[in-house]
C-alpha cells in the first residue's frame, strides 16, 4: 500500500515499529512540534492583517500582547514542548544560553535545537519563511545539561528538518531513514505525506547566493561563482540564479530541483568572519537533511556534519545542495582552478 496521504503521526508510528526498543518518546516530541508549527503557521498567515486590524501598538484589539513573530514562534515551541517529558534542554537562535527544562516538568534524554523563525526579515513582504529544528540525545543520564553535551557534531543528530510557511505549509524531516515531506491541509488541520523519500538531483542548474557580497568574498569563491555563470552549453552553464533570502525557502527549492546554496565567509563584518549562518541552528540540521537525500553540505573544506561546534551560536560558511555542485565548490575553494 502506498504511504501517500499518511499523517505525520502515523508515519512516525510506522517508523517507530521498525526500531527495536523504541519508547515512543521521540514520536511524542515530534507530534508536539507539529502542533507548535500549526500555531506558527496560523500566525504567519495572518501577519499581513496586522496593520489592517490596527495591531500596531503593544496591545491588540483582543487585549493581547502583540509579539514579533520570531518571539511568538520561539515561545510557542517552548510552551508546547517543555511538558512532554522527553526533553532536557532547548537551544534556540533567539536565546543566548542553554534553556534547561525547569521544574516542575519532568525531563527526558533529548535536546532540541531550533531556529524558530528563519528568514524573518521577509515577513513584511509576504515571502516564505520557515522553522528549522534538530534533535540530539544527551550523553549523561541526569543532572544539569553541560555545554559539552550540547556541542555535538552534526553527525550525532537523531532527527532534523524544517517547516516552510509558503504557498502551502510543509514539514520536511529525517530521522536517518530518508527524507519525507508532508503538506498541511488547512481544511482538516493535518500534515499528510506528499513527498516520500525525497532525493536531490546529483547536479543542478541553480545557484543561490547573496551576490551583493561578491566583493567581500575571497578570490576562490569569486572564481567559482564566475564559473557557474560562464556559458558552456555542453556543460549546462550558465546556471540560473535564484535567491529568496530565506534559507529554508532557498534550501527547499534546491532540494527538490537540484543546485547549490551558499553563504560564504566574507569580509563585510569583521565580527562575522565565517559568514552569517549558524552551525547548530541552521547549517547542521539542513546538512543532515541534504545528506539523507543524497546531497552534501560543506564549509568549503570539510563536511558540515563533521564539525564540532565551539559555542552555541558559532557561525560557519555554508555550501549545500547537489553533491556534484558542492564538491565542485570545494575544489574551487581549495584553489584547484586558478
Ligand atoms: P534569520 O531570519 O533566522 O535571522 O535568518 C536569516 C538568514 C537566512 O534565512 C538567509 O539565508 C540569510 O539570513 C540571508 O542573509 P542575507 O540577507 O545576508 O543574504
Ligand atoms: Mn535563520
Ligand atoms: Mn531566526
């Protein structure tokens, strides 16, 4: 029987049956995350109405505190997940430190890492945004969560994925058994399996990068982008340029169509010499997804999944997408083409 049309919860339960000794804790975590994403999706969809209904001050017409959407997403996920008993800590792009699950909630073995709202500068202009998540298992049995337990290599992820709030709301996730996509049917309020076992083409025709930073890149990065634009019909060049400016949206398009997304290191801001994107909250989760789809993610020198973070908000250059495209980028960055 085809699995298409299955709900996320059914899918999780089906996968859980294939794992001996599975306790259901992980399925519980994921199904609460799905509820949080439905709430965020609802808020994202009405964001454009904020001005019309006069939600301009601190308090809206319903007497509710108006929150920025990224703050709303951050708080909603925490509120929905802290009582599940399966998490010991949450790491969020919106919070400087580890957030341990406090008393009186019971704790479990998992650590959730998230970018609650990715691409948030695009909210005002009605462009797709997303939520990125990743799950690790802690090393210790109990006690306070140590920084060391959080700073794990991406290869240690138990699960990762994202929600995209676009023309449809979708969830794409992996637990290391392929990548699966679900589409939210608003009329029934369920995510149903729409993209089973997604595979990214080995090579694409799209490159996605903020080319306004061209003059801040080192010459090897510039050479690689020049190569992508140089016409060579037999080789499928020039590539097409597509850049939304929402990582989740740019990544999702390239996952389905093939190509490369990059956010290279640049010299624009001396405080961010390694580019803009965060290793734990953004790069590692998408690296796990792309690798499970047959693609590859690199910092230009080595696999993102092999990098052990030194801090929670460490930034990293990111080259991610079709395997042949990312391997070619690595060759250019090594200076193999002068
Ligand atoms: P966030 O909204 O979570 O801070 O992330 C924004 C990121 C990412 O979504 C996108 O790829 C990148 O910023 C775009 O940066 P530029 O505007 O520098 O191109
Ligand atoms: Mn982000
Ligand atoms: Mn964000």
